[in-house]
C-alpha cells in the first residue's frame, strides 16, 4: 500500500518522508506538488493508496478543493486524509471537516514528526 504526500514544499515533503521512514514505515511514498497532480495520481492509483497527507495551500487546485473531490469520489471517499496548514485557525479545521467528514486529522505547520508518525500509524492498514 502507498502513502500519497501532497505538498508544494520540497522541504515539507522531505520532512514527512524522512519521519515516516525513520519510524520504520516501509510503505511506498508517492509525491505530488500541486492539486491537479494529486488528483491525477489518485485517479490512477486509488486502489493502492492507504493514506494521504494534504497541504491546504497548493498551486493549481488548492487543498480544500482536493479534499472535497476526495470526499465526493466513491473510489477515494474512504481514504484517510491528514490535512496540514500553516494558519492556526479553528475555523479552518471546521471548514475542512465539513468538506470531508472522514478527515483523519488536521495538523498545524511546522509539523511535529512524532505526532505525524503517531497519526500515520493509527491509520495505516
């Protein structure tokens, strides 16, 4: 099973990959740098993806729209999504949960590697 990391920041993607690998998570990791690329990967790989890390602010199609499309697509609606943002606003989490009631977690950047690993392990099959 694969993990999909959707973030336009190379630094954030690298941090996530290294944190997951350091914790012994051996799942293949796919990366997307914008919302459109993420949706393209989901369309072709949805059967193999078991967890998604999603940044709020993305080029082309933003994270909220990606989150909404994941929830609306019967093929991807049940996939656990961990959304992250640099804005620390309680309203943001509420908006995200309204768009996707199955949201696995909502995190604030900078990401805490230990917390991210803990959340990931709780959702990996």
